[in-house]
C-alpha cells in the first residue's frame, strides 16, 4: 500500500479510533501522514504538540500507539510501526 492510499482512508482509521477511544482519537486526529516506507508510518505533529512538554504521558502514548496500529491493521490490513516527528 502506498502513502496516498493510506491518506485516502485515513478518515476511516480516525473514525474507528473515535469509536474505540476518544482520547486516542484526540491524540492523532491532527497528525499529518508524513511518510510510509512499507513498514513504518511516520506521523508529523509539527503543527501541534498535544501530549508533549512538561507532562509525562509515556504510558498513555504506548497504549495509544498500539490502538492506532491495531486499527490500521484491522481496516487497512497493514502491520505498521509508527514513528513520530
């Protein structure tokens, strides 16, 4: 699958995330799909840093990334790793 194909279906992924977990949806709804090399999907958060700065969200972020990965696998059939920048 190409990045453009993932972009075309990204709203489906976000809708499914919203149905599963609103907080996870909030964490990813404004991410830009920056790159996909066939395995790693890179999300760009340069315009917004919702879970950054002085707060510790590492355990929550791991859960959110796993939920995003499982939703992409479920809807798109892609077993991807997620990278953030």
